C-alpha cells in the first residue's frame, strides 16, 4: 500500500467521482488517491469513467448508489415518523402528534374517522384517562414509490386502567399512506387495525423502589431533557 498520498474522505456527491474534501478523522475510512487508483485500507479500488466505481470484481453505478442512499434515507424518515407518533401518544404531546401527519391527514381508529385536527384532541383526551400508556412498534414493512409510500407497522400497547388495579393490553397494526411534501415525510391516511386485546391484574411486582422511578406524561419527561442528567438521590426523611 502506498503511503505518500494525502488522506481524503469520500465526497458526498458521487456522480463526480472521488474528490478530496479534507483530512480523515478517527473512525473514518482513509482513502488515498493516486492517478486512477484509490486505496481503501488494504484494498485497491479503481475509478472508472463517469459510469461508476470499480471495487474488486464489482462495478457500482454511481446513479444507482445515489438512488439506494435516497431510498434508505426515506425508509429511516418514515420509520422515525411512525415512532414519533407512538411517543406523542405516550407523552400526551399534541404538537408531536400533529407533526406526524400532513395538513388534512386522516386517522381511522375503530369507529373514529377524522382529520388530524380532530384526531389529536380526541386521542389526547382518551390517553390521558389512563395513569400511563406504552405504545411500541415492532415489525415494519414499507413500499416507496417516488414521493408516496405505504407502510404496515405492528404495534403493541399497554395501559394502566383508571381503576389502577388492572392493565389493558392490545396488539394490532398501523397501516399508513405517507407522502413526502417539501422534503418531509408524514402520514396522509392511517388505519389502526386491532388484532387482540385483554386485561390482567396490576401487581407492581418490581416493588416500591421501582414504582417511585417514573417518567412524566408531558415534556418534563427525561426523554426531552438536553443534556440528560441523573436524578438526585433519595435521602429519605431528614
């Protein structure tokens, strides 16, 4: 491996090949350019004509690579939207819930069908009747076609009932149509399909020391704190 060349990083704009953009930092793969040969660690890569980048025996078309990066970014932004919705419900965060929908977006929960402006206060009112709620999204499937996407996200939820003696549990799926408008992915149609639900007695089996360590159902919750800090130790009665 040659060592007499200036270290560089891969340029974000791949269509113009590899361009020097600055010295490598710790944790960034070092790339060195020498004529038409690029060295990445111990592996040599040759820069083709604008058609692409040849690495070993594989040729990567730069336009295809850009398309794949765009697709991965879209997938992540859509998943972030789905997760933000669950957080908005559990933290009773109306602003966050609004942001997961585009203006005029429609939500269908059981018998409820309404616009986002109708849904958010309706959902906050229902969720706030429980002492706490927990929504978790698991399996996530997504199909993207340009600026439109369709997604299916499995959801499980647990709520402590108003009587404080029982826990309600359920599972289902969020089936969404999303659109990218002005660079932002958000929901235009959501249907919530419930697959199962049941109740069990609340036992607080972890004990009182754990029961005292709680978050908040608002922006006072530690998840909003920047930077995050540790709680003050409980010194007990003076």
